[in-house]
C-alpha cells in the first residue's frame, strides 16, 4: 500500500523569513501528479536536538517523510548527525557517495584549469563529509551536481536547494514507491455556497462521510472572496475512483438543496 507522505524542512532562514519555502508546494505538485497527497509538513530550526526529536516523531509515524536541508558540511548543517541520533546508528563514510564527491571535485578543478585538490586538504575533507551517512543508508542520486542525498527506511534526505531537491524527490517517489506521473485525473469536486454557515451545513458533511466510506468532505470558508463574498467551498475528495466521487458529490448537491443552501458555482480539480 502507498504510505502517507510527510515533509520536514530544516532551516532557520525559513522561520526568520529570510527565505520562502518552495518545498511544500512542489511536493504537493509532485504527489498530485502521481495520484497522492501530502499528509503533513513541518518546519524545524537548525538545532541538533530539535532536529533529532522531529526525526524521531517522523520515524514513529510510519509515514514516508522527505527531509529537506542541512545535509551539507558547514557548521549549521546538522541533519546527518540528527538522523544518526534519531536512528540510533553511527555515521559512516558511504564509499559510493564519497566517490561521487571526488569525481565532482575533479570535474570542477578541470573546468577551472586547476589541479585537483588532494584528499588530505581541509577543503576536500569538508566535501567528503557530505558522503558520511547513518550506517545502512541508501543513496538518492543528485542530477544537478552528483552530491547524493540518502534514505534510511522511509526517511529521505535531500538538499535544501530546490533545483536539487525537487528532482530527487521525484526519483524517490518513482523508484522507492512506484509512483509515476499519470494522466490528469479528477481528485476533487466542489461547489460554492454563499451566505451560509459551516455549522448549519455540518450535518450534510457528516452524512456524506457516513454514507460514502473512503470519501473525505472539505469545507473552505471565506469572508471576503473577490467573486462570491462571504461563502463556503464544500467538496469531496479521495475515494477509490471518480465514479465514487461523483456519487458522493451528487448526494452533496442534493442534500445542500434540501437544506435550502444557495449553490452558485461548481468546480472540478
């Protein structure tokens, strides 16, 4: 069975507002293209103990969790160490990951017309640290610069840079979970109800979920929508197939009309 998917983004810069997160919307997009959804997301500051605690929570969830950021070799990169703490495993050099780092260093030196750095040089030692992972880790290939990420169980660690992280996420979804892009499918059907209250329409939502197992009802209220003013978007999603969603949605419309609700628009996503 396909697991639930979560996301942890590490970085003080996100919590301070210095950078805006690009990983949540992209992972939502990658999952939607494969008929799946993001179950949860969490931002965590650059602190070894806090990161380790967040990763323990992720392990306990049993979900497949992408972890973005902090796998470099600068003083504020703690993710590899936090992963080892959370997993209760030692950090070990990964031969293949370190060989990829050596090859990248040779390539960069050749491009600049320089001599390749010796392995005992401090700069090269710092680079090789990026190939030190918790024991038993699997590599996630990095098509941008070949500096690999790593997986352990259902935890998947990728860089914080979107240009690297996002294709690596897609690779994990395909190679680890067999989730490939599919033709566009209907995931949600919804309608706009104007000048009403969620509390009054709650019995309709409860009845839909009770009579249509596997269907989730969602309610998105707005007090100042530019087109409909005070309104509620009510809809159904998930389910085994579109026929199931259509049946639940037909009942939703029927029961809303029976409640005297004013449905002014319908949407399909």
